[in-house]
C-alpha cells in the first residue's frame, strides 16, 4: 500500500509541476517521524520534525528544484 501511495504522490508532484510551470512543485513524504525506523528503512536514525523542516527549507531555497519527492529513504526497498 505504501508503494502505491508514494507512487501517487510522486505522480501528483510531477504532473502538477508540468501543468503549473513555471511554478515549482515539490513534495515531502517523510514516513515515520520520531519513531524507531522499520527494518526496511535505509537510514540509521528515525527522522525528527526538524529534519522535515530542514528539507522543506532546502527545497524552497533552491530555485532549480521542481517535480521532486523527498521521502527520507523509506521507500527505496531492500538493497540486499
């Protein structure tokens, strides 16, 4: 289910960026915030609210970034 939802968020961001250009459209899908990471999560520590805020600021600060979904690595899958 999460893969389908993430795919829909990514498609929405890309299509909205295409339709609304030159406006920039990005999305943040952080997954579990402030909880212990799941076994499949590829990052070493659980995300915190400040991490999400920093990513939003980074997306807003870079005028070259659009049609991007940041997910914190939760949806990358198992590398092994």
